[in-house]
């Protein structure tokens, strides 16, 4: 029996790979070998069968299979699939450059888990100057699909413990933490069905990427140490991206749920659920002096936001030495918000720029053609009766902002207060100035 399995394995391997050594425990099964594909859980998936590569799983949490993973994805590239089996863990302990992908699938049924060797990762990573980001690996190329019921595990606990007490926005901070999933220079990336667990820092960051979609994904970050909570574990961030779709997804983390950053256009969000987050934000943008940032053409529909700091938000920098750009053509529709400090926010005097300063140095990020339609639920009451806060820079472009069917209440009392400062034209609801 043992001999037969080994024999079949070797034949499979030998028929498919013409050159190079097959790593111990790896296998390549042709697309037409249905029974072998069925045996390993690769046949009868949502997508047609492909040449399928498997690699050996890890024996324990330090058994690094990153070389096997790299071999596997290279052999799955150009039309094949890498299968990571159900019930198995694949530990990655070395940084991986996956920038060469072209028409590849990863069927993740088991778990990919990164080592928590902080010393190693802080010395070995891919670095992005935008907000001093680092990552374990970079995915690039085209037609990349990740699907399955498995987990991408950032193994963040050691990072949460070590980062406790520090601030990412502190300009002297040099304690960088890896992003769990990062694409760069990629086209057509889709991720479906998986769980993304305990990222050390942001969960997803898309850079120079066109057409990325997430469907039916669960993002969660939690700590078992009450004095070291996960920080900056944002669900979705982007930079220079055209085409970003997130559907049927749940996010339970302590930072932004969905927050596209500079130069993101054609955004589609539908059926998103966010718990304990800082909300669904456009921006912030316009931070860096002399740099133009744009976010436009976003349709955000059917989002549930529970227990958060913010609900739906737009934010652009004001003050001295900041950048310019626009947030344009954004629709938030059918948004359910509960127990949230600031349910609906437009802040064109970001970050904490006071009214005098904001009038003297208004934002150069135009905010135009914005719809908030059918936004309902309750605030936490933390900001009293205030449920909506729209603050535009005086003398900046902040126009065609339209609110309809706003039914937000506050446990602190009624009537709820809608603040609007510096907005040009009628916004569709009665509102008052903060002063
Ligand atoms: C983990 O597995 C590797 C590879 O089999 C082995 O060399 C190592 O000793 C194991 N480590 C522990 C802590 O069991
Ligand atoms: C982007 O990827 C393409 C191949 O898909 C490659 O030709 C090009 O050099 C890459 N660009 C950069 C800036 O890495
Ligand atoms: C919890 O985090 C704190 C702060 O970093 C740390 O001092 C402590 O050792 C951690 N506790 C455990 C059990 O790891
Ligand atoms: C809205 O999204 C929730 C998930 O958050 C989903 O259960 C519900 O079916 C969606 N509603 C519609 C009308 O699609
Ligand atoms: C949402 O988060 C709260 C903590 O704020 C937690 O008690 C609750 O179980 C979460 N809801 C779900 C459905 O996971
Ligand atoms: C956004 O795109 C503009 C070109 O339109 C570019 O000059 C700018 O550097 C980009 N912003 C960032 C932060 O990359
Ligand atoms: C606004 O964005 C939507 C996508 O959400 C797009 O279909 C529409 O064409 C855009 N409108 C304009 C005027 O560009
Ligand atoms: C902002 O609006 C001003 C005035 O309409 C316009 O001149 C400028 O081009 C706009 N900026 C951007 C980046 O769209
Ligand atoms: C507003 O902020 C500016 C710059 O930080 C500061 O100089 C000024 O005192 C502040 N004004 C008020 C009224 O707080
Ligand atoms: C507003 O929401 C409350 C529940 O939060 C509901 O009782 C009320 O009927 C809603 N009003 C409108 C006009 O939809
Ligand atoms: C605004 O308030 C005025 C006076 O109370 C009222 O007549 C008007 O209908 C209100 N408009 C809206 C859009 O609620």
C-alpha cells in the first residue's frame, strides 16, 4: 500500500516535471487525472481542474517550508494550481518574492502560517516608503486567484506583545511590522473564501494593482493578551490602484475596516460587515507636500458597522505643507451603523486641524459629488447627540454633498445633531454649525 502510493506519487511527479528535482513530499498531478485530484481534494472545485501541485506540510511551528512553497508556486505558474491541503499547516519563515506570477491558482484549504521570529522579519522583508510599510512577501504579475476555506495566519501575538505601547504615527518609530498580504504591480487578483487571521500590521495592502477583488473573506485580529491589543491591523488599504472590489466580507479588527488610500479609483463594496473597526473611510489623502492624490468613483452599498469609532467617513488633510487632490464621486448607500462614536464623518480639516488653522490653510483636496443615502442606526453616545459631523475647510472646494434618508439616533438624547461646517450649497438635510 505504502509502496503503491509512493509509486503513484513518483510517476505523477516524473510525468509532469521534465527538469529539476522534486522536493521531498511534493507532487504534480495532471489536470486529467481526476481520481488523484479527487484524492487530494482538488477535483470538483468551483473552478475547472488544473495541473495541481502539492508540497509537504510543516511538522511543527518552526519547520519552514518556504523553499517548497516557492518551488510549488513556480511549478503551478502558467496555468496550474498549488493546493495547500485541509488540516495541514504550512509554515513560512523566509521572505518570498512572488512577483513573477502569471495565470496561477492557489487553493488554500489548510493554513499558511508565518513564523513570529521578529528579529528575522525586521531584518528581512520588503519595504515600502508609504507609511513605512513592510511585508513578508510580495505577490505580483497577472491572473492570480487564491480560493478555498483555509487560513492565512499572520501569527501576530508576538508582534502585538512587542509593539505594545508604541505608535505607528510616531515619526521616531522604527519598530516595523509586516503586512499579511501585499500585491504590487499586479493585474487581476482575486481572493475568495479564506480567513485572514492576526496580521501583525495591515491585513491587505494593494500597490500599483489593477482589478483586485475579495469575496466571502473573513478578516480577524485578536490578542490573548489584554495589555497588548492588535494595532493598525486595517482590513484593506490601497495605493495607486484601479479596480478594487470587496463583497460579502466580514472584518473584525481594531482599526480601519476598508480604507483606500492615494490614487484609488473604481471601488465597489457590497455586503460588508465590520465589527470593532474605525470604519469605512475614503482616505486619508493629501498628506504629502506637493503630491497629488485622488480617490474617485466609489460605490459602497449594504455595509453593517458595529461597535466602532467611525462609520462612513471621508478624510483629507489640511494645514501647512500638505498635498492636494480630490475625493470625487463617492456613494454610500444602505449603511447600517450601531454603537459607533461617529457614525458619519466628512473631515476636510484632517488631522486635528482647528477651525482657525483650517481657515488659514484650507485643504487642497476637493471633495465633490458625494452621496450618503439611507444611513441608519445609532451612535454610541460618546459624542453626545451628535451623529453626523461634516467639516469642510472654509474656502476649499467641498461641493455637491448630498444626504438623504438619514435616520441616525443617539442614546445621549434627541433630537440627533447633524453638524455641517463650510459646505457649499444645500446638503439635503437640516444641519447646524459646530460653533
Ligand atoms: C520541527 O521540525 C523540524 C523538521 O522536522 C525539526 O528539525 C525540528 O527539530 C522540529 N522542532 C521542534 C521544536 O520540534
Ligand atoms: C511589472 O510587471 C511587468 C510584468 O507583468 C514587468 O514587465 C514590469 O517590469 C513590472 N514593473 C515594475 C515596475 O516592476
Ligand atoms: C502581554 O503584553 C505585555 C506588553 O507588551 C508584556 O509585557 C507581557 O509579557 C505580555 N504577556 C504575555 C503573557 O505574553
Ligand atoms: C447585506 O449584507 C449582509 C451581510 O453583512 C447580508 O447578510 C445581507 O443579505 C445583505 N443584504 C442584501 C439585501 O443583499
Ligand atoms: C462584535 O464585537 C463584540 C465586541 O465589541 C463582540 O462581543 C461580538 O461578539 C462581536 N460580534 C460578532 C458577531 O462576532
Ligand atoms: C498619485 O498619482 C499622482 C499622479 O497622478 C502621483 O504624482 C502621486 O505621487 C501619486 N501619489 C502617491 C502617494 O503615490
Ligand atoms: C461615478 O462612479 C460610478 C461607479 O461607482 C461610475 O459608474 C460613474 O460613471 C461615475 N460617474 C461619473 C460622472 O464619473
Ligand atoms: C480642485 O478644484 C479646483 C477649483 O475648481 C480646480 O481648479 C482643481 O483642478 C481641482 N483639483 C483637482 C485635483 O481636481
Ligand atoms: C489652532 O492651531 C494652531 C496651530 O497648531 C495654534 O497655533 C492655535 O493656537 C490653535 N488655535 C486655537 C483656537 O486652538
Ligand atoms: C428610524 O429608525 C428607528 C429605529 O432606529 C425606527 O423606529 C424609525 O421608524 C425610523 N424612522 C424612519 C423615518 O425610517
Ligand atoms: C428644515 O427645517 C425647517 C424648519 O424647521 C423645515 O421647514 C424643513 O422642512 C426642514 N428641512 C428638511 C430637509 O428636513
